[in-house]
């Protein structure tokens, strides 16, 4: 098994470490690779689109020819997890800010997002959130975090914070407004690995 992490910007190394730790817990043998250019995505069995600056990340993915490859693999049903900026990029629709910056979106998940729902960098925070299927709350780290403002009928809401949707799943797509890779709790990475079926 091979898991790809888009490695153009953002929390790449943290995801790689968390994935290796989760794989070890589950006794699975897999390689985790960073993706910086086209040609690698089609060799992967699962993908992570990490946090970062979503406009920059979206443009770099387009420029490197990675975005069309992700869209193709998503249609084949491989699991894809988007965290923070990754959530924004998975969305079919953004807010006015996304439209104004002409931010390229992958347009895979039937959700609408508010890009900076929880304010700027200095308003970052941590708090426990309930996550569907977990027996205890997950300590979520929000950094300039987005939220999901609308969902289509096939989207399962997994977590909310103060009434805002902060985690959701649609078939093989998992979108999180927070950063699970910045905690020692591996349950979300394990959940993602279980999506491989």
C-alpha cells in the first residue's frame, strides 16, 4: 500500500509521521510518499491534502498538474483526506473570499465552505469535539480554520463545533476543518486508513 501526502506546502511532515504511527498501530505495511509533481498520485492507494494556505496550495497543485490526477483518482474511489486548506480544496463551492481570489477548487465534495470561519492565525485554538463513531471527544486544533456551511444529501456530518460543521465524509472523501496531525491522538488517521476497506 502507498499513501501520498501532497507536499507542496503546509503540515506535510506531521501527516507523514502520524500516518506511519497509525499504520504501525494497525499492523499495516505501507509507504508514505510526499507528492511535489505529477505522476505520483496515480501510484497511490490513498491521498492526504494537508493544511497550508489554500489559494497558494490550489494554484501550485494546478501548476504542477496534480489537481487533474487527484480528480481522476477520486472518481476511482481512493480515500482522500483534506485537512484545513485541504477541506477548502475538496469543496465544490467556496465563499465570496474564495471567488474573489479565484481560488482553484478540486470540486469533489458536495459541500460549501467558509474559508476563514474561525478568524485569523492569532485566533487559533484547541478544543475537544465529538466525532461520530468515537467513544470520547477528539482534541481538535483549529488554525485559521474553515468550516462547512452547506452539505449535499450524500454527505455525512461527523463533527460540529458551536453549531458549525468541522468534519464530514462523502463516500471516499474525508474533510476536516482542524489539524489531527498536530495531536498525539491517531484515531482520525486510523479512521482514514479504515476507509481503504
